C-alpha cells in the first residue's frame, strides 16, 4: 500500500507508437577498471520513444557490454526490449509511467535495465507532454546537487593519490575508490593521507570479498570512510548483515538492491545503512521513487550512482538526485570526466564547489540531444512500432 506521505507524481501519457533502438560507441577519455572488468569504449544503447501525438523523448539503457556488473548486457537488453518490453507497451493505454512500470512486472522476471530504458523514457515523455522539467515532475526539491567522482582501479597507488588530489581540488564532494583484494588497504590509507581524512572518501568493492575477509575488512574501520559499497556477493543480503554487525564503517548496497522489497529486506536484515540507487538497476524511476520514499521514512540515506552514462542517462540521474532523500553526493560527474564530446548540449558541468545545476527551467530532460552526432556514432538501429507488433 502506498504511504500517504509518499510523493506520487501526476504524469500522464498517450499510447506509445514507436521505439527506436540505436547502439552508439562512445570512446572513454580513459579506461575504467573495476574489480570485475574494464571498459575502454562505451557501447551505449539509446532509445527514442514517440507517442500517438508525435511527442518524442530520448532515454538510455545502462547495461554494459559484458555481464560483470549485472546479468544484463546491451545485447540481452536489445533482445528483451524487442521481444518482451515493446509488445507490452506499444499501442497500449498506459496512463502514466507508473502504469508502464506495472505492465512490465507480471510474469516477467528480472531484466531491470531493459525495462528501465523504456520506463524512464516514458517519464521523459510525460515531462515533455506537460511542458515541465523531469526533475519537477519527479518531485525534485534541490536546485543543485552535490557531485561525487568514481575512480577506477589505477595502475598504482601513486596514480590513485594524484587522482584523489585532483578530484578534491576540482571540488568533488565525494571520491569513490574502486578496490579489489591486493589493491585496497594501502591504496585507501594513502588516499586518506592525501585527502586529510577518510570523511570524503568511500570504497567500492563490486563484490570482490567474502566473509572470510572479515578480519581484513575490519581494518578499514580505522580509515573513517563514508562507506564501503557492496563488499560481498552481488545478490547477497544475509552475509552483508553478518559483516555489517562487525564493522563500524557503514555498508552501502548497490548490486543487491533491485527493487523496494530488497531495500526493505536490507533494513530488516541489517545488511547495510545506505543505498546507492541507480534507476537502471531497479527497473526505472517508479521503482527508484518507491525506494527513495521507503528510505526517507526509515531514515536510510540514499545517493544516486552512475553507470558511465552519456549525457542522456545523466539527465535522468540528475533529475532523480534532486529529490529530498538524496542526502549524499551522487556520481553525476560532468560530461568531460568521461567523454571528449558528449551527445547533449549543453554538456553537463560542475562548478568549482562541486555542484551540478538541476535544469528545473527547461521542459523534459533538460538538455538538447545532438542527433547529428548520434547518427555519426550509430553502429546499428532498429525501429519497433505498433504495426510490427
Ligand atoms: Mg558499486
């Protein structure tokens, strides 16, 4: 049952007539390395949604090329959208993005990123149709949001220290350091020395540890980090609870939280004290709002993570991060952090106090999509329309 205090945005839709899928390849400024893999170039699945009235919106699927973060990939999402998502939404009378979310649940397990790409596009469409900003439609209250940076595993501790120093000088409010066994405590200790303390630093293990590492992980407590993210298995809650009971450092869950029920389980089991909400990972913005509302009620801090999105995906993250429960800095780095040239104008920028402005004054997702550049970068495309269903 919805809680009467929860924010229930009023967003209306016309039936969807067409979904265009496109894959672009966007070269990263530098490779991004985590405990389970490496990205040199980002394969990105972009969607254009068009409704019966001719209104259009762009959205982005956050799945990666390989299933090292999530079971989903850009290729599995393409197929799932074509075979299972599109037939449930094209030409259907779904009055709101929440109705789209509901239509994608019965007898359709998992595939959160495929579902989210379409559901989030419907939020973009609803904002366009109503001539309001996406952030305003979602109930955002912050005009500017604090920005954090995520640093992949660096070639050496010295490289890492220089990156941490540079990030703090640039104004970033939180520095997330990717770790793995063998590249953790020493790296973090040196980073803390550079930063003056651990109070603006956090570690993300992407599931690289097990319960047998508890004595090792307890040494992290001396560093005073903001949090340690997803140290144990990607789909675990119970073992994280066992670990959290033995750690002072708050555990933040990322991969394990795929819907509001998992968030409630995290709280019930004591598996963590913070949630990194990535709308793509939880099936879209309707689900993100549910998690946000639950966490606000239970006084659990949330923040918005990133998935190496282009400026289109970032627009959705910025809008979500403007909600009142997002009390910790989000991984919504400016475009130039990842791309020599983004696919939106204006590009996302951060001021020297580490904030990004939320475009409440622009309708829709708040940035113009550079269609010409996208066409140059497109390596394949497919049109799904009402007639093809
Ligand atoms: Mg993570």
